[in-house]
C-alpha cells in the first residue's frame, strides 16, 4: 500500500503571500490531520478532517484553513504568510472510524520557508 | 489541556538498553503513542498503549501507567540507526487529536 504523500515537498514564499499544501492519505483512510513542526514549539495540531468535515481544530489563527475532498485528499491553506509560519507541515492519515484504536501515519511533510 | 514532558536529549552506547520516559497531565486520555523521527524525515509509528502494562514489539517496548500519568519507551540492543528523536504523544477524549511532547533526541555512540 502506498504511504501518505504530500506536495510540494519544499516551498519558498514571501510575507503576505498565501500558500496551499496538498496531502493524499493512505488508500482507505478517511481521516487526515495536519500538524506544524518547528524547532521552538515542536509538533502542534492544526486540524483534522473526516468525511469532508472538520472534526477537530487546534489553537491556530483563522489564517490557517483546510478542506477535504470526497476522495479523502486534503489541502491546507495559509493566508497572509508571516515569518513565523516557516515550518515543516506534516499530514497524517488514519482510518478515522474508531478513535479508540486509530493510529496516525505521517507523510514526508512540506518544508515552508517564508522570507 | 495537555502537558507532556520528556527529556530533551539522551546518549547511549551501541548494543546497550535505553529507557526514554514520558510524563503527562491531561484533561482526558484515550491512548499514548510513540513515534520515531530521523532528522529531516517524517515521524514513523512505533507503539500504542491505551491500557496499563507493557507492549513489546521486537527490540522496542512501551509501558503505560495511567494512574501515574507515565510511560516509557525501552530500546534494546541499540544500533547506530536508532539515533533519532523519539516523540511521545497523547490522544485525548475529544477525538483524533494528538498532543506531542517536545521529543527526546537519542544519540547512539559506538
């Protein structure tokens, strides 16, 4: 089975721009979660999508948004980029149907640099 | 909310055993995960505990005590390739959200 894929792998943007990142989950998985990883804050949860609906949300400003399509692929968008948004953005997929046993598997991440 | 603590760095010798501890204070608990992350790569799943006790998977074992808010990851017969960061994460009752500790960077020396 193919793993989680994320595109693009690397991205350089300037302050004020907006960016869209894409994640394709493992085949059969319906839940996609997004995380931000920085050296200072570690791994922090952004949001989770299941069956095209946002099911959970972390403590990030409204500039961070996402969506999920009917084929479970997900995108996240960051508007009005700030220097502090430079990070590794990780997507994780899981079956999503039983949160008591669900295990999340991570993609390779998108490294975003904001100049 | 959740608060998860683990040591920042550890060093061990090839062939030895190392134990990485994780303590947590949570408003809800629905499982604890351990992930391994090599520099520049994605975290990979190692183990999951939801009930008290020890889970063994080859050279890796993970232990959980819910009453103490404590877990450890035990790595046996250390290999150089085990040099990586080890992340402890807790899932709360609210759903599928994981809260991660800061990670423990393990350096294995010859």
